[in-house]
C-alpha cells in the first residue's frame, strides 16, 4: 500500500532501495543543486542522505541519518565546494541497520586519490568479493553491498590506472541490480547493470552549463536540466571538461526494467523509458475497470499512488470519483517513536476517511499493491466504521507472490500473503466484499505496449539474473525453493 512505515512498524508495501543524483558543472554550486535533486527524490529513501563533491584535487563527503532537509543546511552546503558532485538517499527497511556507516556515498581510496560512489539497487553475490578483499587487507565499515562495489572499483583501478577499467571490472564481477554514480576529483561517472533493472537518466543544464544524472526525471526538472536520454544497460558514461563520453562496460542482456517503478516507486511526474508514470497509472485503472468491474456508488484512491489509477477506473467505469480518504503527510517519517498503543492504530495515524463522503455508499477502493495484507485489512475496517456499506478492493498490480532481490524490501516469500493464500483467502483475511488484481498482461499494456522488456519476477517468479542457491534456500517457501 502507498504508505510509509512508522518506526518499529513492518511496512505493508514494497520499499525501494534508494535514489542517486550527480552533477558535473564548472562554476556552478553543484552541492546545492545535488541537495535540490535529492529533495525531489526524497520519496525513494528517507533513512539517510549524503553528498560528495570533487574540486579537482580531492573528494569531500557529508552524510548523516535523516531527511535531506535535516542533514543539510547553508553551512554544510557551503563547505562542499567543487564542480562535480554525487548524492544519495537511502531508504529505511524494517529491521535494517540504520547507521552512519551504511549511509552513502561510500568513499574508496585509489592510492592517494579518493572516489565517492552512490548506488541504487542490490548486488546478490558480494559475500565472496568481500572475503577476497578482506584477505587483501581492505577493511569494511558496513555490511553494505555498495561498499563492496566501491572497494572493488578502487582496487581494480589501482591495478589498471584507469577508473573506467575499475568500473568495468566491478561490472564483470558483481551481479545484481545497480544504477550507480561516482564522483572522482575531476569527473562524474554513471553506469547501470546489463539488464537495466533500476532507472537512471541523463540531463543537460541550459546553455551547456553542465550535465546531470538522476534516478528519475523529476530530479532533472528541479534543477532545470533537459532530459537527454537514459543510461543504457551495461553502459559507462563519463562527464568531464571535455563533455560527455560513453562506452560499453559489459555486454547488455535482455532488458528487464523494474515494472514496479510505474506502479508505485516513481513520482507521478517522472518519465521512465519515454512513458509518463502518471499516464501509466491512469491507464492501469482503466484496464482494471474492464477486467474487474464492480457495482458501486463511488471510486476512491488510496493516497498517493492509488489516486491516478482510481481516476482511470472512474473514467472507464462511469462511477464517480471522490476524495474520500485524507492522508497525513507528516506522520510517516519521524524521530518521535510512537508508543505501542499508538502503533496499534496503524493506518489511522496516516489515513483518515471522510464519513460525509462515504457513509451509506458502496465503494470501489483502488490501491497500488498488497504485500503483507495487514494494512489493507485495517483500511477496509476503517472504511466500514466510517459508514461504507460495501468495500470492493481493486489493486493495480498482480499478486506479489515472489521475493525481490534487486532492491525491494521483500526478500523472503514468507512475508507475502499471496504466496500463502489464494484470492478468496486474501479477500476473507482483508474483509473486503470483493477483491481483484490487475492481470500481468493488463499491467504490461498499461505501461508501454512496445517496451523492450520488464523485470516482473515479484509476480511471475522468473528472475532475469540467477539467484544464488543459498539465497533461494533461505528466501523461498519450501514448496517453491
């Protein structure tokens, strides 16, 4: 569901890994631009924020736990002087280690030169690399896979004397999903895994003032950069005083862009692979109205990501749309820990129904996903308490039956209600009068009919990158391992 997790609460919707941002611009305040970019991408991660800046001689990093506006102020930005920068927002996981060491960008030394790396995604085979690097005398400050990537690049660059060769070595060695940016003292680098699972785009500042890379186009918009293109799967792109240059790092594989970006992760005003996220969500609602019609008086969307889809459902079905659920936007992330009694209120801290709108009405309620099911159950109960006579829940993603290992916080199948129950079992657990999910073909057609390929593993169990056996054994239910 489209709700952030409270401290100590197990989230009932997929959580995304993080956001990356980078700037190369001579004579510009690149730290401030990166701060703006990270604010635009704050929805992708709220645990920590960091910025690293290169000034031609060295790289300086500042990072801390908290939101971007809590980590950076005028004084901290003024101390980050240079012309190349990378930034990172990290998301908070249930039970994950929130620490300064895990915050990014990660610094790695190449002889006497420093580089800073920021990563969106998850690497799945870092244990062996960590052990190998440890035997070579390298010390790790965190359990982060991103730190393994940074140190892999650093030690390979020491041997080859070319940073792009160090990046290439990492791309050849480490498997998984990654959209990464690196700041060296004088250059910005951006590169993606050979399947292009996580998004990364390139923009150009007006009047040729410089270059920007961002996890989403909304990050380009906030600094006035014009979208140029995406970083291609397997590609390494460098930005320096000579401009932009690109080369193949590793051979691209079958395209497998994360389809959940359109369903939930990305901001609605972003464009991914040429497709407006907002328009895709509207179309999901229209498709779902055709696939799973319902007799009702009103259509409601669960804020925020469910609202465009609810509008689409309303347009296609002819059932009026209403704003019947109000979201408190200041509860989800806080340093004030809720009491257990307050935490048990769960969804009521974040959403509040409007009885004056929904009392006595039959409702179609549109949301983005159901993962664990607990929040959906509370939502249905809350709507009934507010006077709804019927609640028909419609979900604009298929059933999430398989864990994700590429940057989403659903790494065990046991967490997923659809892996343990059939449709009727889920409906009874949630307490809805009816329940329906969009079909996988319907979701594909909503996003882009001619897209070169998506990662749909969480729906289908077909993983574009082979999952190591040890991970499969601990993550899959015994009947599917």
